[in-house]
């Protein structure tokens, strides 16, 4: 029986040859898409990884200001790390740049694609794409740095997979930049000649050998201090000189301040030495005046003893007694009281004055100690500043890590602590000094007035005494000495007792005159000292502020020789091709899942149709005793064989040059890769050969088993489940329209199969179309959003922004997306920036994001965006206040002042300049220069690279759609063979039958396309971000309405083509069908 059934297999194949041929073609095309896309990606991935291993790809690289010395290299190698110099110099060759390396021996070895390795001097190995773009080949001569080199070989190196001139570049330009390798002797000679247009870069490659981690190596490198004498970078040395000048000014200023403070201190101490004598003199004078007053009262018969604390109350009490004293006596009492008050005020002023002198001298001593401490620490500060020099550049480097303060920072910290402590002590002393000086200054006038009143009072007393003795004389401050000499002379008419009193008075007045003149000089000097102390305080305050600023500014830097540290996984030049083709691989895998669903769907429809067509035969075989297992095996044979052969054919075509090689070609042409060798991934072979027949087996077993559960009689009669189509009220439609709708409802399962197949085909189409739309939208957005003509990234910014340029400040932070670290550029804008029409907030925690950031990370206004600074191990949480329409770059915008404060930069710091025309800027000051023209060219590369995948997905999806449509609609016609034959018997013409049985399907396709087109777009938009998760661009997948209309029109056109092909199928419907299967 099995042999008999086997014969039916061939008859079935012959009878439905085109149906199985279409299924075979469907599987071949599906497997071709999957194998070609995934296999092309695997070819690139495996060959690049093989090249990494064979050519000893580095674990990372780092750059330094000056080359490592032998001791430092030994310390690294003792840790088990392998180092190799990768120094390079850039030379202009025509309009292009060639980066010259010495030939490598340990890692990142040159992989030849043509020619041979270096054998002698004046030979060069060139990067293959640069050579091709500039018309160079084996044996060609290229002039670099004034020397001629003959090209010995062409190829690639694993550390320049993407040949970017700078790691910040977004695209490869092989015509403008390439790498070259010469013998070590040639390299040394070229370095001595010094004709490169930039200083030599000191770069090292390393292998960790599982002995250290990247972080541990970086910490070790950061512990190496900079030897300034080895620095050759002109612009860096210029910056160091500016800092040296500032440091010298501070040093000299402090020394001058110290000298002045020492002189001031000496003068104040000299003044302070006479404090006690001045106080004693004032006390003696007051006591003498009290004694003189008491003696006068005693001579006048007034019994009272005046004391220092009670003299005012005692005299007021005497004056209050109206009849006790004459008017003259009362006036004498008043004069005595006023004299004593003046002397007392004078005495108090002297006390306050000397206290002020003491405080001022103590303050000046503190000031001296503080300034001495500052000066003493100048040497330590100078030495520490030497270690600080290399850190200044870190604020201009991108991607350099900062660590905890190292030994040099500790030394600097202690020096600055001592320095600021000295300033603080000096400031405290100056405050004491200022207070003392203010006291002296305030007390100066009362002391002067007191001495004047005292002197004048003494003169008046002498005149009164002479008047009472009836001696004519007029004693004044100017003539008192000569007049008293006359009155006390040998011929004087004055009696001896009075003469003796006058002689004593003369000596007292002379002493008082000297005292008065000394007080005037004393207070004048103190006033000058007070004025000087105010200036000194201002200077010390300013010095303290500068010291605080220096502490805040310079403590943000690391003290090391390291300028850049890039681990292999963070290097955009390494493995860039793998990241690129991963899009193809993911798209191919998703397409594989979709196509496999389509296979199973189509096969299930075929099987159901076959069972229904041959139900009477199956029923008869059942009645003859054939077992279900035998029938199941029989109906499995043909689908499994067809799908298996289709899988084999699809794999063969997919692995052929028109498959994997064509898909890998764009990556090979763009990236600098080793020679490609064919690869045959086992999982892909298993998928291509096993999955189609396996799907056929599973679907057939499930469907056939269900169908074979019916009774033999039911199968022989061809009974079907009754449908209540007749009961549906279709209103007053025309007969043809009602018939078409009822036919669709009757064949609802087949109609659903057509729509389902259309949806699956559209999913495949959307992979390619989305790719095209994303690349094209990116290209258009790049041209539209680039409003500047030139953008300059600074390594060493000048003090003044170049004329014609607008400054900005950019910092690069990271944001994780689907496991990839995406770089987001924070751009600080000035108020007059005309290149970005962004209204930024002045707050440090608020940003405006580009629409690219919004679509890439799925964030909106009001939400928080957390960005990471990997260098400083710090997270920044920003509130999004607006979205700026900018789809070409992952940008976030801030006010430049707020950004400088947030990232602790100087008030006038900038590191990027925008301009409408080329600016005259020394190339050594720049990291990179970007022009509008280059940006536009780079944006077109994405479309060019993805074009093979776009074409494959679009064309294959169209073909698959036609095949599926043909198969599904043919099934519908086959199922309607009996009614079509009956219509023919009744005399209906072909055109009329077409209207009834084919044209109704137009509604299914038209309405189904309206539903499936946006639905497939929605589904693929949700999936597509995973495909491009490693690409730092926005997700602008928006279709234009023209594109929607074009796809819809293409669906209708393809349907019409299929409909035209199926018209011929109506002719083949046999009229004998009417006589079959009837009771």
C-alpha cells in the first residue's frame, strides 16, 4: 500500500507543479535573504576577529605628554603588561594627510592584502583604501616630509579598522587621510628632520596579559609625574609660561608686602616702647594739677581735698552753696574744674591711645608672622606648581580620567594649606592692626586738643600770677621762654620767691612744649600708619581671595603625565566594522523569524487545501484499511522534500558571491579590513537546511492529524462544516456585489490567509524601507541642522575668541541604551549664538535636548535625563525643559555660564568655535575641524553602506508577496472549482466569472493593505531601535505621505499582475467537476 501511495506523490507533483514550484521559490528566496544578510555579517565579523587574533590586537592604548622613562616602563612591565611604542607624526601629502608610524613588532601588526612587508629603508606600507583613493599601488612612489618612499605593500591594521584621523570623527574619508608604516631608522630620521605639521604624538599600545585591569593600569600611569623639561608641545609650554608669570607675580607681591609689614611692625613697636612713659607722664601731670588746685584752695582758706574720681562732684557741690563763696572764687572753681576735666580727658586719651598702639603692634606682629609663613612656603608652592603644570591641559583634553589626589597633589595641598593659613593669619593680624590704627586715629585729635588746652592753661596761669604780683608782662606760647628768662634774670624787678616760682614754671612750660610737639609728630606718624594699614588690609584681603580661587581652581586637576587612555572596547577605530554589520545580522535574524512564520502559514494553507481536495480519496483509503499513520507519512513526503530542497538551494545561493559577498562588500569597501575568507557558520547551515522541512513536518502533522480524525464516510462525501452565509442581509446591493461579498465570506479562511501573508511580507519590506528612511532622514537632517560652515574643536583655546567666531563649550557624557554606551554632547551656548535657535535656561540642572535625544532614549519635556561622566565617575540628573528640532546629533543644550559653573571651569572658558568662514587658527591648538561640506559628505555614507540591504529587502519582499498572493488566490480558485464549472455550464462567460470569483478579492487586498500597511509600520518601528542600538543617531522613522501612497500603489499593481495571471486558471476549470461529488 505504501508503494501505491508513493506513486501518488509523483502524480501530485505533476498535477500541482506550479504550486510546488512557487513554494520552492518562496523557500529559496527566504533562505537567500537570511543566509546572505546573516552570512555576510558573519563573514565580516569572523574575519575581523581572526585578524584581531593573528595580528595581535591591543587591549588598549594611552597617550602621554612626554615619553615614559625606563624606570616607568620597567614598573609597568614588572606588572606583567606588554608595552609597545606607537608614536606617530602627521604629514601633508598634497591635499591629504598621512599618519606615519614606525613598523610594529609586538601588536597591531600590518596585515597585507597586496605586496610584501618592509625589507629596506625608504619603503612604506600604506593603508589599502587610502592608496586606492589616491591612485597608489605596489611600486608607486609617495613623497612624505620631503622624502621619497616606494610602496612595498598595501593592507590594514586592526587598531585602524575605521580609519578616523581623530577619534571624534564620524566618518572615514580615505581620500583625505590614511596611515603609513616605515622602518624604525626612517622614522627616527623623519623625526629629526621635523617636517611634520604637528608635534609627535607619544602613544603606547598595551596587552594586559590577564595581569592587570584597565583601571589598575590607568591608576598606575596617573601616578607618573610630568617632566616639564621633556615637553615639546609649543602651545602647552606657552600655557605653562603664563602660569609661571602669574606665580612669579604672586611671589614678588607677597615678598614686597612682607617687607612693608616688617617696616610697619618695627615702627609700631618703637612707638609702643614709649607707651608706659607716656602714660606715666599723663598720670603725673593730672596728679600735679590736682595738687596745685588743692594747694590753691588751702591758701584761700577753702577746706576741701579734690580727688581724681570725685573732683567734679566736689566742685559742683561747692558751687551749689550760694552764700559760701564770692563770685571770683566761684569763677576760680569753675576754671579749676574745666582744667581738671581737660587734663582727665587728656589722661584717658593717652590710655586709649597706648592701648591702640599695643593692639596695632600686636596685629603687625601677627601680620609679619603670617607673611613670613607665606614666604617660607613659596618655595614649597613653587615646587608643587611644577607638578601642577601637566594638569592644566586636562581641562582641554576629552576623555581623560581624574583620580584621587596623588602625591604631587598632596604636596600642593599642604603647600597651599600653609600658604592660605599664612594669608589667613596675615589677614587676622591686619584686622587687629586696622582696629588699633583706627583707635589711634580716633584718639589723635583729642590728645592734640588736650595738649593744646594744657599748654594754653599753663600760660594763662602764669599771666594771672604775674598780674596778681602787679608785674607787667604778656606771656604767650611764642615768647614765654624769653619773657620768663627776663623776669628771672639778675636785673629782674621780681622778688626772689616769685623768681624761683617763675623759673620752675619756665621749665614746666618748656617740657610741656616739647611734649606737645612730640604728641603732634606722634599722632601724625600714627595717622600715616593708619592710612597705610587700610591699604595693607585691602591688599591682604585681595591676596586671600586670590589664594582661595587658586585652591578651588587647581585642586580640580590630576597631576600626571597621562593625556588619554582608551581601552579597546572604547576605541571607535577598533571593531567599527563589526558594530556596523551587526545591524544586518539582527535584521537578517528578525527577517528569518518572519519568513519562517510565513512558511508555516503558507504550508498550512496548502495542506488544508490538499486534504479537502482529496477527502474522498482519503475516505476510500480509510475504508480499504489504510492506517492514519501511513496516510500521514504519505502527505508529509512532498512538502518535506520540497522545503528541504528549497533550503539547500537557498543556502547555496546565499553563500554564493551574489549572497554573502555582495552583502559584505560595502563594509569591506568602507572599513580597512583584512582579506576576506569565506565562512560557513554552522548555525546558519542548520537553520537553512533543517528549519524549512522541520516547519513542514510540524505543520503537516498538526493539520493532517486533525483532518484525519473525521469518519471515512464524511471524508468520502466531502462534507464541510455548514456556514450561515445565507442568513446575512446585504441590503439592496447589486447581484454581482452581493455575490462577491458572499464569496469572500465563504472563503474567509483563504481571504485571511491572503491578508496574513500580505502583513508578513510588509514586515520584511519595512525592514528595508525603515533602513532607507532612517538613513535618508538623517542625511537631510544633517544638512538642515548644520547651520555653521566651520566648527573648530580646541585643544589649547586662546584667551580671546578668534574674530568672526562664536564660542561654545562642549562636554561629552554617556547614556546607556540597549547595552551600548551612547555619547551625548552637552553644548553650552552664549546669548548671541546664532547657529542654534535654542532658548536655554540659566539653571545648572535644566537642559534643552535635541529631537534626536528624545527619540533615541524615549524621553520628553518634564522628565529627568541622567547622564554619566565616566571620567570622574559622576552622574548628572537634568530636567528636560524643551525639545529642540535637531535630528542629526545627540545634543543637549545649556547656558554657557551655568555650564561653566557646573563643570567648574573658568568664567571665560570655551573649547569650540562656530564660524561662517574659515578662521586663521594654528592647527596645533585644535583637536579637529569640521566643515558643513564634510558633514554633508559623511551623512551620505550611511545610505550608500546600507543600500545593498535596502535593495535586497525591498525586492525580495515584493517577490515573496507576489508568490504568496498567487498561491493563496490560486487556492481560493481551486476551492471554488465546482461552482465555477457550474457557472460555465450555465453559460457565464470568462469575464463574468472573473467578476464573480476574482474581482471580489480586490476588496480583500485593498482593505487589507489599508490595515496591514500602518500596522506593519507600527510593529517594525517598535522593533527597529534594537537593530540600530549601537548607532548614535535619533530614531526619525517617519514616512512621508508619498511613500505610504507609493507602497499602497505597488501592492495594488502587484495584485493586478497576479489577477491577470490567474485569469488563465479559470480556463482550466473542467466542466466535469459538475458531475463529481454529488449524491
